């Protein structure tokens, strides 16, 4: 619809009068982007999601600005028992999929996803369509991690992968792309450009030359150029400590080079802006006489808040909305915290969550369903039927991260209480539980009521209040806050931003269930 000269398309406001767009292009946590063009001419965006399942989310866009969810390259995280949150206590927070690469290969009409996982080995998944089905087709062996990798399919159909940190390597794959035939160090390394580290590799062939895009963590993106995939390469800075387009965000670095059909070029990166996460940002580039790309500064002298539209704006399926779970499966905007127990949930005119774990620790509870938060002030609303809860069960809606808080229903015997819990905490690197949380507000559920609306509101701006508040309603219209606001955690060490988390777990024994009639993300 049109509103005061703005065309609202998905999560983005495009100024149709000035023909400009606003960064970030998605105000949500989609980090480590690898963007490429598919056979249909659309742009495809592969991102990291670590321990969330399914893994490696894929977005699609026709204009580089409005992105819609397509699916995931990894249907289930089969990288070890910790991804199933077993009762023995294993867990894989910060594991899973990160800084991987996605490409379409015309010769066999196949999509390839290649990524290193936390056992430090590299997996290959393929599909005939980005929507899937995807299947695991290869593994490059133990201790063979293609760290922060980028795929290149050369003009002669040879597949190369650039990877590693510090000292970068290039590998040539077998004809089917499922194994490695050659790996070689190239002269792309931190010492060559006088920095302490280098990572985030992507590889391109442009006008007959080979390019590697990577970065020094913290603020510098480099571009390397050669006449051979094996080097020697010469280097140049693309950006260094460039001002962020998001107030409170850090200098964008790392990402993808993208060419549009009309020959224009863009750099997709991301700004670290917690507690929201790593937000994708877009800027144009030009090419210098030396064959290296040149970043186009914005009006702020850095990464511009606004730039001209790269292409005519085209709407996309929304990344937020009101979900009533009317089909038989979940859509691609949802991901589970670790792998779900598929026998403990069902989708049919609502989402039924049976208790799948007996625990007092939300981080060890299986079948917590998550949805990214979008925008500066995200709001999630859960319509919950808890008539089938068992004694000891806990169900509700969380602001979910390595430090979490929630509003929920706790059943104890025949009593049902609304409870606000704050500060459930895990170590941001190891994933061990440090704090089980504390109750900051309670209210008895009205007699005979077995349906309630729960709401979580956040300010996720890096320069905002960084507060979350938790509310409940008996009619879905009038809401009452429970407990004080919770201060969201803004450290980057967990890598991921906050999400909405819908949970249901037992503390005394399995057998109970709840039904989510609807969930609204706005």
C-alpha cells in the first residue's frame, strides 16, 4: 500500500518519490551473507543460523531489497548428538552452520551448499531447487574445515572453494563437486596486508580475473585480484572502519559482491547491532581503472543510510505476519532451538506442542520454536490454549538468546499461574547454564480460563533502551504487563541476536501439551 510517498514492501520502506531505499535492508539477524544469482534471475541469500534447525536459511529477492523466505539448505542438523538436546545434557549452542556458501551450477542444474560445522569438517548439500528437498551428498573428512568458504564455478565448469583464516587456501573440487582433488595455499594471508587475522572468504571471476573478498574481523574488507585461481594475488582495501548506517552499529565488513542484470554492482555486508543481531546492509560499488572495486560513500561520509534503488522495487512474501498454522507443516520463517522431536508436535489448524523434555532448564528443553525479530521495536503475540497442560508443565513466549526472559503459564497441581521469568543464562561460548533465572512477577489465572494471549515487546536498537516487556490478555485486546522490563543482553559473543521463542516443557513428567492457535510477529 502507499503511505505518504512510501511503498511498504515486506520489512522495507522504499521511498517511491525519491527512488531510494533505506539501510538496513532487513532489520533482522541474517549474518554471513552469501548472495548470488539463480537460474531464474532472482537473487538468493544464504545466511548463518548456527544451532537452529533447519539450518542455513535461504532468502530470495528480485530487487536486492525485498527478501522472502524460501527454505533451508540443511533439513536437520546431523552433526552430533548435542543437536538433539538429549536428556544426558549435550547441547550445541553456537555450533551448526556459519559462514557457508551457496551456488547454482548450470551444467547439472544443481544447487550446492558447502559449509564447515563445529566438528571442523565440511559438508556438502545439494538440491535441484532452493526450496528443496536438500540432501547431504558429501563430507570432506575429519579435521578438514573449509572455514568461512566461498564457492566459484568457473567458465569451464570447474568448481573451486576459497577458505580458511589467517592463511587462505583454494581447493579444486572433483567433477561432481562432492570431493576435493587439490588444495593449495595462496598468497592471501593476514601478514600480506599487515593485519592480525583474515576471514570471511568469497570468490568471483569478473572480466577474466579472479577475485577473493574477505576481511579483518572488526572493520576492514579486502579485495584480492589475480589472473589465476591459484594466484599470485594483489590486494586492496574496499572499506576500512566505514561508518555504519545504523546508529549504534559497528563498521560493516565481510559479505558479497553482486552484479545486477543491467551491469551495476553492489556490496552486501552486515552491521553488528546487538541486541538485534547482524543486520544486512547494501551499498553500490564502482570499478576503478586498476580493475578493483571502489566503495560508494553515502551522505554520512560512510555506509549511507539511503542510496538510489538498485532495481525497480518488487514486493515479496512477508518475513512477518499472523500465523494460524493452517497447513500440515511450518513455514520457512520458523526454526527450532536445536533439532525437534518430530513425534512431539503437529501442525493442523494450530500448532500442538507436547512436552518433549523433562527439565527445569529452558536451554535443555526440546521443541522450542523460534522466529526472528524484525524492526527496531518487534512485538510477538502468542494465542495459547493450555487446557491439556500436565502438573509441572511450563509454557509461554520468550525473548530468547544466551540471556533470556519469558512470560508463561506454570501449572502446579490444580493451580495455574502467569509467571514472568528473567535472566535465564548460558555461557555465551560454551553453552553451559549459568543462571536458571528468577521469578519477577506472578498472577493467578482466572478460574476456569484455559486460553490466554501472551505478548513480548522489545526495543532491539543498539542505541535504544534495549528493554523487553511481557504482557498478557484474556481477550486478545487489552493487555497487562507482568513484572518489570527486562534488560536485553547486547554482547556479540553468542553471535546471534534475540528471537521470539515459543516453548512447552515438563518439570515433573511428560504427557501434557498446549495448542498454539496463532502466533503474530510484527
